[in-house]
């Protein structure tokens, strides 16, 4: 019985970990897409004096 409970707890732990990693990949892709869109939109508008970095 304890072995079954341990296996179920491990399955829940690894399943939750897999879901968290999947969610983090989705968040990373959304942030990357927003960064790329912002980079192209800023470089397309305005003259060359506006830079995308602060230094």
C-alpha cells in the first residue's frame, strides 16, 4: 500500500513538473515573440537616431 501511495505521489510530482515546464516554454515563446515584434516595429518606425538599446 505504501508503495502504491509513493508511486502515485511521484506520478503527481512529475506530472506537475512536466506541466510547469510546458507552461514556462509557452511563456518564454510569448515573451520572445513580443520582443521580436517590438524590435521590428521600433526599427521600422522613426529615423536611425532612435536606438533599441539604452546605451
